[in-house]
C-alpha cells in the first residue's frame, strides 16, 4: 500500500475519575448527584457518603491529634469525669441515636418554627421565629428506626406516644455542601417545629457565632461526628467523634465549640469545657478478635479523638441507629473504662492544620509505560515551612508486582513487572498540617512490534507482544465512527484485503 499509513493503538482499561483525595488519603471518586431524599440506612446513602469530603481537610473534625500533648491535669480531669457518673456507667457507651437524610439541591423548603432559641437559630431566609429548611417528608428523627419499638417514621415524627427526648434531626445536602440540624424536632400536622436550628457549610471551617448553641449543646455540628455504617464497613472511621460527659465547666468552651451549658457552680478546672478533646491512650491494645466496628471506633478515638459535646448520664459516643448493624457489634466497647482516655491540648483556629505553610504535593502526569523498565516519576512538593517534611510514595491500587527505587524521594523511579493499571500515591507530612496527597495513574502495557507485508491484493500483518485475542480493523480516516474489515484472531497474524482508500489500520488487544 504505497503511501499508506499504519496506526497502532493498544487499548486498556483506563481510570477517568478526577483524583479527589480526602484528608485520610482515600481517593473519593466523583460525588454522585443526589436526585431524591435518601435515608441514612441505605446502600444509596453509603455510595454518596463514601465520596464526600465532610468539611475541609484542615477542619478540626478531620485533624489527626494522635501526637498532641496531654494536658497537665489530664489524670485529674478523667478522674472527675469518672467520679461524676454512677459506678456502672464509667465506661464507653455506643449510643444508637443520631440519624440523617440526604437531599437534592432542588429539595423543596418549608417553614419550621423555633420555639425555644429562635435568637440563636439560623433562619436561612425565614423570619423569626421561623426558619426555612429543605425538609423532606421522610426526614428521620433521632433513634429511628432501631430504638423506637417498631413505630413507623410518621408516628415517630409526630411523637404519637409523647415520649419527648432530644429528638435531633439532620438534613444533608451533599452536592451543595450544607447541613441543617435541629433539636427537639416534631411534626405537628403538616407543620414542623423544633427548639432551635443550625446550618453549617461543609466546605468551610466557619463556626457558629460565639455564644450560640446548635443542635448540640456545644454549638458543634453533629453530622461529622457520627459512627456510620459505610465507614465501618470500610474498616476506618476518618473523623473525630462526639462524646457526652455528666458535667462540663461553667462559662468555658474550647475551639471549635461556641457554647457552654453548665451550672454556675461548675467552676473546677478539672471539669472539661465544651469542645475539650479526649483521646484513647496509645497504650490501649485493641484486641484483634473484636468486631470491625469496635476496632474502627477505637482506632478513630486514638487518631482523631472525641469532642465533649453535651452533658448526660453516660460516657457515650453517637452511633447511627442503622438497622444493618450486626447484633452486638459494639457490645465490647462497654469494657473500655474512662481511665483509658486522656485529655489533650487542642489546636486553635489558626493552629495545627490551619496554620500557614502547609505542603502541597503533586504526583505528576498520568503515564503509559511498558513493563520491566524503570520509569521516572515526576512528583514534587511545594513547601515553605522549616518543619522537617517526610515524603512517601506508595502503591494505592493495582497489581503488587512493582519496585520503587526510593519511596522517600519525590522524583524516584519505579519498575512495573506486570501489565495493569496502577495508582500511586505521593504524600508529604510534617506532623502539624494535614497530610498533603496526590495520585498518579500509570497504565502498564506490553510493547507490540508490528510488521506489514503486501502479498498480491492482501496485506499480511504480524506482530509480537500483547495479549490475545486481538482485533484488527481498517478505515479510510482517523475520525470515522465505525471501522470496517474487522478481523479477530487469537494468533499474532492477520490478513486483510487491500481496500481502496483504507489507509488506516488499528490493532487492539482486548
């Protein structure tokens, strides 16, 4: 074929999602678009939650506090927290309480009357004492469905038995990035009321106004604190928890809390303030035979800790009342006594991960390479702080048959010893800021060597490399939507007739 052109294209599986990486170094993938109200205890909700970055990576809820210093009066504070409770309640309790609903950006709003604290409520376009919130008909109220003795959602919304209680509600708008939370929510006929309401921006570190409460007594959001089914299934909780103690200190709250709720006599410095961060001691050995839910909770309490968020009669954390939890999966947490915890020095609004000088990692462009040859990675880190920095490359996904020359160098080389699609993660950490992450996708494919000979009115193609079966196609131009003259073969040869104008060929390895 005089003057003809031969095109060789090897197609492989290819990852096309944008690399959204959360504060824990997990690639999130694209955030699904929510088109209808989704209850928390569903696989649809799990898929959305798994792709969410809940508050910025620098947010205190996402802060790794495992290396923070311990308060000088930590032992006395923990002893006080323990002494305030009945002897039978001086251990951790997993309380199945807070639930939520995910709603679309188009969710219709309706008025909700705030009957106790309208002056400390986000009205969101309403006129006091009414807020205007995106409330769906299936908005769950705290403890439904597993702790409500078989009541329907509508019965529990209306509190038909007059049981009262905290009755928190949480509405999440994942795509717009907002949450609305209330306390003592109740549907009265076709109308809604609550003691108060708070709105939080999931893309911001902004707090409630100083002195304002929220759905939680500390003025904190509740949604980022919940132990959820989807994250325990993955085996890792990636955020701090909320914890309840009997008494808190009067007229004190610690960042990110904005409100105190205590008697004027509670002035001891050994009483925790609202927002005080507690941590499970590193010396606590998590038994390997405990459930994945128990192990995830305890690991999170070591890495992220828990914020003191409310006053109550237990030392409790909030777990979603999901009807998918295996029976007894949190039971052994009740053997973890308060003395296994410590109070730590928290970071402020401009400290820790929110301080200037955070590193920024770049893993370089995606690549297509051949196996068996060293590949130079083009990673780099932008960094201005004097704090020592640790850089690390690792395999995130793909085949395991690869070798890094030096995982601690940004511009190292790596050799892939088998075909496949690999995702490599570059991280940069200084122990103060949030770890900086970036990922690169590398498609490793065998090299194909092709030769073409003309035999009368046919072309004989032969090649080496690749994995059968092969597909050989021809076309008259590169932009044709359909290729003709398709030949499928399990061998490394093919014969095609010479078709007038068919100057382009494509070889595919399936």
